[in-house]
């Protein structure tokens, strides 16, 4: 018998967590394996042919260095997309999924408070994100030799993986908070999608439009990758901003969750 909401949450999501870890790691390794093909003079010339504004908007500013390539692909394109969807799935299901499935009342029938359920399920989400990032980091280290990623240090790869995990924790917290406040997974997914799309374009296109430069400063993408952790290591201030924002979201969702009627 599992002894806490935290351990039960991890146990219940074990299969989906393995699937997410495999998906995120496979994408990272696949992109890394293509680096020797991309790192050629012809590819550099092809990238130079694109208008600078387009390269900036798509995040393809440097595809011929290992840091620039992984920062634009594994850690700049599909990696963040997958981790956002993972956050939506885990966060949206943490409270709203059980409520819609009629299981939340069974949990709350035990001597646990709503706040404890919320906090321990958020803790399980944090562990899931950190574990996913850890496996991705180890996989990239394993392939760094064959993929010619030797210029990247072990610590900078770890920094980028940590940034990805905290980025996922932020979006997971957003989905969890909306789901806890409303009891609706659909609404949680919808809000997260709007925020993610707006944040992406705000970070990539905002600086190119006069008067909208401030959008980058409120975008989670800026705090995730703006410091270029693959080149510069961990940015504690940026990670703190994302972590504090995640805690605030969970706190706000918890305030509503603690007071509303549960749909069971």
C-alpha cells in the first residue's frame, strides 16, 4: 500500500512517465545524431541566405555550432513542445482528471486536506520533469562523441536540461492550477495552449516589432533559453523567476480548489 499522495501519484503515472521520457529523449538523441550532417559549409551558406528576421523568429540563428544547433533543435523546438505537452498532460490530470473521472472523492475521503493533495501532486510533477531532464542529459552525454558534440561541456548540457525541466514545471503548474481551480481538463489545456503560443511568439517576434519589445520580458521562453544555458551554464535568476511563477500559480489554483464544490 502506498503511503502518501505523492508516492501514489508517481506510481499511477509510471507508464505515462516512461512514455514521456522515451519521447523526449528520442527527440533529443535524433536531433543530436544529425549534427555532423548539418555542420557543413553548405548548410552555413544556406542558413545565411535566410533573412535575419526570419532566422530570429524561428530560433535558427546559429546551426553550425553544437551549442547553436542543439539550442535551436533539441532545446529550442521539439524539446520544449514535448515538455509543454507533458506538463499539460500531467498537470491537467493531477486534480481535474481525477475529478472528471470521479476518483477525487475517494482520495479526499482519506484524512488528507485538499492542500496536501494539491502540493503532493505538484511535487510528483516536479519529480517527473526532473527525471525526464536527467535521462535526456545522460543520453546526450552518451551520444556526444559520435555526434561530434565535444565542444559542449557536461555542465552546460546539464544546465540546458535543468532549464528544460523548470520550464516544464512552470507549464505543468499552470495546467494544474487551472484544473484545480475549475475542475476542467479541457479548460486547463486550452489556457496552457494560449499561454504557450502567445509566449513563443512574444519571445521570438516581440523584439522585431517596435513597441512590443516588452513581450519578451514576460515570456516564459525568455527565462527558459534567453541566457543560452548551453553556452553560459545555469542562469539562477531566470530559473528563480520560472520557479516562483510556478509556485504562485499553484498557490492561486489551490486557493480556489480549497473553497469550491467538487464535481463528484
